[in-house]
């Protein structure tokens, strides 16, 4: 969603928004890894 919105902006703002997008994605990856370490998925 942020990528689509960044496409509508001018260059300096686009680069800022894409940087924010990367930080959000890295945060999501970190949270997912932490959750995997706390409680591994159960297999049925």
C-alpha cells in the first residue's frame, strides 16, 4: 500500500516514504521472528 502511494509523490517525498516502508517491513520481520522463538508453531 505504501509503495502504491509513494508512486504518486514527487522524488524527495517518495524516497522518504519508501524508507519508512522498509522500516515497517523490517519491524514486521523482527516481530514474527520473536514470536517464532517464543512459541514455535504446533504440528497436528
